C-alpha cells in the first residue's frame, strides 16, 4: 500500500511521520514544490526508523508526480496556513489554484486514489477537489475533507479539562463547516462513557467548551504565529489508517451531500463511515431544531465561500 502526502510543510511532514511510525503502508511519498524540502524531510524521517522501529519507506519528491504513481490514498496539505488574525477563509484565492493543480496531477498518476483534503478553507477546497475529481471520472465517495476529526479532538480536549476526566472516555463530535463560526460542537450528544456530559457540568460550562472549541485553531495560531500541526497531522493519519485498514470507523468529515442533513451541492462535515472505498455511508444523527438551524447556517456560510470559486 502507498500513501502520498502533498505539501511537506508542518502538517504534511507530521502526517507522513505518523503514517510511517504506525506502519500502515509500505511506502509514503512526500511531495513539495520547494526544491529539496520534501527530499530533506523524507531523509530526516527515514533516519528515525531505527530509533522508532519502523520499516516504512519514505520518499521525497520535488514536484515529480511520477513518484506518486499508484498511490492508494493521497493527503493534500499544500497551500498557505493561517497567520494570527487571519480566518481560514482568507486563504481561498491562493489555495484554490494550488489544490486544483495538485488534484489534476495526482489523479493523472493515481486515478484510483482516495483524496483527503486538508488545505484551508477546507470545505471549499474539498468541494473544488470534488469538482476536479468528478471531471476526471472519480466517484464522490473518494473525496474527503479533514476538519471534523481535528475539531472533535479539540472538543474532547476542552471537555476533558472542564469535566476533569480522561479524553479517551469521551465521545464528542463536531459537525458542520471547518470554520471558527461555522463548526457545530454537538454538546447535547457529548457523552462520558455513554452518560451525557450535561449531567456532569453546567449548561454554561458546556457552552464555554463549545465556544473554546470553535476558536481552538485560532487560539493556537495566536500562540504559535502559524497554524497547528501535531493534532492536524495525527487527525489526518487516523483517517488514512481508517481507510487503509478498512476500519468502518465513524469520523466526522467533509463530504458531498445530496439531501442528507437537508443540504445539496456542498461538502460539509457530517459523521461518515470510513473504509477502503472512501466514505462509505453518512450517519444520520437526529439533530434537534436548534442544531438543524445551526447546520443550515453553516451550510450558507460555506456555500457563500464556494461561490467565490466561480468569481
Ligand atoms: P506549511 O506552510 O508549513 O506547508 C505548506 C507546504 O505546501 C509548503 O511546504 C509549501 O511549499 C507547499 N506547497 C505550496 N504550494 C504547493 C504546490 N503547488 N505543490 C506542492 N506543495 C506546495 O503549512 P501547514 O501548516 O502545513 O498547513 C498546510 C495547509 O493545511 C494550510 O492551508 C492550512 O491552513 C491547512 N490546515 C488545515 C487543517 C484542517 O483541519 N483541515 C489543520 C491545519 C492546517
């Protein structure tokens, strides 16, 4: 099995590192447009193999797509990250050009690959990647955006802090758009070992957890001066793992909706079953009126952004 990671920056290299250490594929190709960077990071990572105890081969490539041929999964992280004060949406112009070019090249060399889109604004980039992929004959179930997996891990982090419990015992998901104002942390459905979180902390505390989750990325960007990479890297890796190992795991991810959750012609975060064929099924959470309204509002915001693509 082979995975390509496009973009050998902070998120791409961390994703490749995690995939290599988990030994879920034989080969990881790291590709970047900057001369030598992907080769350098691949070599650096390969020099951790004897210390970490893995045999995954990591190959670097400066824009040579022939090296990515016959990849099973391709993670696309190429593009600009946010700087403090920027929204993910402000990246649209530059990243759209990058994502379009990359998807075309990738599918020319790996027509059967499953695409995992990470570049921001992620829901719009996934929508764009889907359009390119469909024009090249790719099934919509093979195009997936990574956002909900990360936002949900941030949700569980803030929830565990508020409740004083282990993150591993929490079940809590974020759906909707991957934006500070568009994501929807589902506090009503958050549980600690199956028991609603609302039984342990007040309504106000839960609302604060949701608010902190929504600006979780911006908080890190403020601290780091650029966007985060550890959690984005492992979130991407965990989705690759679910696909490669055909785990049938439920993960919130941005996928093409055709009436599900009341939306059409949009890629937006919903819980999906991930397996060897990509996103195999959308899971229908029964949202209450308030959550449905939030989802519709989130869709409107993402749709507005998608419209920028055609201007
Ligand atoms: P970075 O700047 O560290 O790395 C981006 C890399 O992409 C650079 O090495 C650059 O040379 C490369 N690149 C640019 N154009 C390229 C092209 N045409 N072909 C190949 N490589 C190209 O940025 P970082 O922090 O790794 O973030 C990458 C993207 O992921 C950003 O758009 C960021 O906003 C997004 N992101 C998304 C998350 C999510 O949850 N979906 C979480 C974190 C970041």
